[in-house]
C-alpha cells in the first residue's frame, strides 16, 4: 500500500527550495552577466512549457496567465512567484487538487531536467576542451 501524496503546499515549498538552490548554484558558477541571462532563459522556458501544458485548464489558467508579461518592457513574473502562489492555494480534494498536483509534477520534472543539464555542463567544463583526448 503506497503512502498518500504530500499536500500540494509541501510539494510546492520543496520545489521552491530546489529551484532556489539550482539558481544559486547556477549563478555561482560564473560571475558574468551571460550566466544570469541563461538562467532567465531556463526559467522562461519552464514557465512557457507549463503554460502550454496546463494553461487550458479552467482551474489553472488564471494562475498561469499571471506569470505572463503584460508587455515586452515589463519583466515577467518569476518561477518563484508561481511556486509561491501554488503553495498558498487552499485546495480540497477534487479537480482543482488533481490539476495542481499535475502542474507540480511537471514542474518537478522541469527542475530535474535543468539540474541534470547543469550537472552535465559542469562535468564538461571540468574535463576541459580536450576531454577524451590522449595526454601528450
């Protein structure tokens, strides 16, 4: 018999911690502005994917629409803002709980993918450009 799923608020706060740690580690690896820009692109890609997958849901559309920029000159809301909003939602069992749980699962998968990509990039950088070359 499996344990019941963790409440969505706890899932969301766990994801908030993972995202914050990822952003901190990602930003700490370099102190040039291109690293910050790349992190922003990862964040926007995750938000865009979540909007595409869950934005049609009547229950989640208003929440996901709030993460879109009003115009190109307004900075978009962050992934942290979305996670915080998910953590603060009061959900009863039913369709809204199921939809939010699905969104959190996809967010978990997206953060895991970003973490794996960063780990692979760190490994390649540590090995240097001649990775796999015989020593001279």
